[in-house]
C-alpha cells in the first residue's frame, strides 16, 4: 500500500474513534443534565472537520494513484501540431495556419463569431478536472454529443402480460409507452486573464493555468445547475423537478418521490435511523446496487452523530483503500449545492444517480483571445455548451423537512 495512503487511513481511524468517544460523552452528559456541553460540541465540530478533510484527502490520493498512464508515448502528429499552433496563438496571438490545422485535427473550422476550438488533449484535461471537482459529474451519467440537439427515448413501463390456458382466448395486453426526453441546454462561459508578460514567460505553464482557471470557473456554476438549476439557459437540476409523496408506479412520469422527516423544519430527534431505512427501501432493489446518499456538509455533520438501536454509528469511515465512507452501508457524496436542513428543504437525496440524471456535453470548448479590453491583461473568453435532465424519476428519492400529515 502507498505509505501516504496508509498514513491517511490510520489518521482517519484514529479521528473516528475520537469522534465516537467525544459524542458518546456528549450524549451521556445530555442524559444527565438535559443540555449539551459547549466544550464537547466545539471539540466534536473540530473532529468532524478533520474527518471531512481526511475523507477528501483519501479520495484525491486514490484518484491520483489510480490515474491511468499513457498506453504509448506517441501523440497523433496532426493533433500535436494543432496543439502547438494553438498555444502560439494563446501566447502571442499568432493565427498562421491555425484554422486549417484545427479543421484537420478535430474536424471543425472557425465559427463566424471568431475564436478557436480548444485542442483535444486540453479539452479532455478540462473535462477531467471538472469530473473530479464537480460532485454531480462524479456520480451521474455523462454523454458527449456532436450536434446542438440530443433526444432520448425512455420506457415508461406500460407493458402488461397475463396467464392463460392452452386453448383460452388471449385478451390484448398493454404495450409499453415511450417518452422523448431532451436536455435543458445552456452556454457557460469563463474569462480568465493573464498579463502578456506572463504569457511570454517560457516557464509559465499556460496549459495548466488555463485548465485550472476553466475548472474553477465552470465547476461552481455547473454543479449548482445540475442540482437546482431551473432549466432557463442552463441545465435543469434534479431538485427542480416536481415531487410527490406517492410511490413508484402511482405518480406522474418525471416526478420524484419524497419522504417526510416528520419535523417541520428539521431532522427527526428520535430513532432517526428509521427514516433513512425507509428511504433506502423506498428505492427499488434494482437501483440499490449503485445507490448513494447526497447531502451537504452541514447535514452530514448532523447525521454523523446518529446511532442505531444497537448503539452503532450509522456513518462509518472507509478505513480501507478503495472503500468510501458509508451511511447505512451506502457511499456518501457531499454536494454543497444541496439545501441546508430547513423548513420545506429537500436536504437529503438517495438513489442511483447514474441511472437517474444525465449530463450532456456538446463536444468542444471554444476560446476567443482578447488583448484589448483590459490592458495589459489578455483575456480568454471561453464557452462550452452543457445540459442536463432527469432520466429515471424512480432512481432517486428525496427527504423533505416536513411534519407528518
């Protein structure tokens, strides 16, 4: 095992033992005095932050260790030539032959509004960084399409069957019904800027700088749209779809089922694990194999304190390489765009997000070089088209902070 990974796992184990000890002490004091100790609450919050940090460090290091290398050291010469010309354009604004090289390398020409398509390897790097930094991209299905329009047919499960004797008449059965789904698309832009002096510096890694700047600019806007976006000039987030209390097969197609916390503006104070168990079993067994929890860090901090009837903590850290932290045995994705615990908030989601939500990227990131608007800075106006839609509304369940009927 990698020594750095082993060190993190050991620290994670020690932190969790300290967390359990402190929380048990807090609960015991609460029973005796009827109120929480401020000192223990502060200590618990500090350990909770350490657990989160160690969990994130573990995930990053595992991703780094598992990153595949090159199959061979050879790069497509046409694409390499295109990349070289593109980087000259970035640094110096030289366009000589770039349009022709772009056409040969990625089969696209300069559009009427100017600018150039980012080379394929830099394009992949940006998407790779987005995949690592955006919680929704990590767990949802991601497609890349060439055209501006994408449609998908999904089965609404309307087929029926029946049992008959050998000579009995066969009544007509229902046929499956299909629905056509299209993503809610939008154009997202970024405008990173650097001085011409920096661009002229041969030791300035322009490619890495651009990739990191675009990741930082796109990540926050993207993830918020995939989670809560209203679908107007942006993807429609899964929390923006209609919801209902009714179970699968009884509510309108495209609407998500939610379960109540039983508390108007919070989470249940007694037997909280029962709510999570109900959520797990509201999801069909076929979706549970790839299911995970999604919630923000503040909500997770509350749930880390929960125990079952046998005094076991519901949340457990992943203390082995490749094993994620889990809640009731299911992985947890922290998504800071999930709502905080509050009245009428959908604070927790659970399901197979890869089956439930689809992200659609239109191939290619385009860039326009602007050395004039903000001298002495050179700006790089960069755009990409991305969309998203709820594909299977039976694959995701929500928990709403709402009193019981």
